[in-house]
C-alpha cells in the first residue's frame, strides 16, 4: 500500500487532511476437497483498491516539538477493481487515533490506526483496520 496526504492545522486542536491511497491485494490460491480424488486448486485475484478523501484530526496540532496524540475521523471514496467481477465503488467511513512525535527541525514521525467500513448491497459492509506509519515535514512551523 502507498499513499499521499496533505494536512493543514486550522486551530491548535483541529486539523484537516486530504489523502489518496492505493494497494494491490495480490492473489490467493484455494484448494477444494484436499486429499480427495476430486481435489482441485483455484486462484482468486485480490484486485486493486484505491481510496481518496478527507480526514479531520482532533487533538494537539501545534508546532511545539514533542509527542502529540489525536483522534481522526475520515470520509472518502473507495473503489475495488478485480478481473471478471463488477467494480465496487462506495463511500468509506473511518474512525481511529494516532500520535506524532515532532522533532525540533519540523520533521514528525507519525503512527495511526483507522477502522474503516464500506457499506455493501443488502445491508452488509466490508470492514478493515488500516495502520499508517510515516514521516511528515511541517511547512511553516519553523516560521511561527
């Protein structure tokens, strides 16, 4: 999985961020009737998932070095494409939390987890837990 994000701090305790993610789920091999004379193997492609949207961050967004904890709420567009199946494109909702350790020269090391849910036909939903770990550079923080 890879992605990009751009965050902006509106006030000291609220920030907004735009994001884009893309992942390739690979393939899985399934064995039916294992050990039986009728045993056969089938392969199922995982497909590609892309998502983009808006995150809202609630917590300390200051440029003061140290560790910052926050909650995050997310809404966006989610698309799953696989060969030989219909494309699934729905609104994705997410909720989670994270922390960022901001160093004195404007670089932050961030980690967060977000529980995401995508509604499906028939009243069900697809659920996932996404971990993010990355480095951020804070533009303008050194000027304040």
